[in-house]
């Protein structure tokens, strides 16, 4: 059964990015994929900023990447690029940590002008890390995502939900069919 690592590159908790990544994960789980979530903000900041490759928590996060067949990598947009905490984490991963993996880049932001971050900032980094297949990314406007204060799950408006569903389907299509793995067992 394919494993998908859901990465939230937001420095905030809670965040719209984490909510969007969670929604993508729910759809992947419903399609039969195993999911695991990593919030980069929970990694030790001192180890990230000093590129401490020997830090046990950074090594454990790298092992989770290695064990995944695919990743959803989510980030808020800051200053027309992806978050610094996400960049710091990507910098401490092995050079070809994404080799052979499918990746769905996902970004959240306040303006459609920031949608280009997916293709002009994040995609080149993912490609240099060896990603086998980078599916068409998904940009979610902040106003398209509702996070109810009463603890209910986040929701996307219809248009953003349809785009996220299409992106998740593209990622799922790049992976082995989980039903085939169950049938073979």
C-alpha cells in the first residue's frame, strides 16, 4: 500500500496550510493510501538553522521521507516564496531525498498573484532533490478555506475543493493502485 507523507511547512499552529494539507490527506486516505503527517514547525529550530545533520529528530524526519512513496508538501506564501522553515528543512534533507517519489506541491496565500510560487520557487527545489514526478500544484486562497472555531474540520469552497481534488487525484494516479496491493496479498 503506497505511503504518502503529508508535510506542513507552516511555522504557525493552527494554520490554513496545515488544514489544506490535512484535507489532501483525508482524500488520499479515502483512496486507500497510508498517510503520515509531519509538521516542520515541530522540528528543533536550532538544529534546522545550524543544519545539524546528526540531530535525531531531523534524522527521523529524513527517514520518514525515505519511507514514503509520495509527499504532499504544503507551504504558506511569504514574500512571494515558500516559508523559511520549509526551506530550512529541505536544506537538511539528503540531496536526492525525493528520488523516485511523486510530489504534490500545495500553497496557501492571500492573493492569486502568489500562485506562481508553486512553479517558480518550490518546483525547482523539488526537482533538484530528484522528485520522479511533480504533479500540477494547487494554490488555495486564504479566503477559500474556512476553519470553524468550534473544532469542526476545515472546509474549502467549491472551486478550491475541486482544484484540490484534481491535484490529489493526479498524485494518487502517479502511485500504485492500493487496491491492487490488497488483492495481491
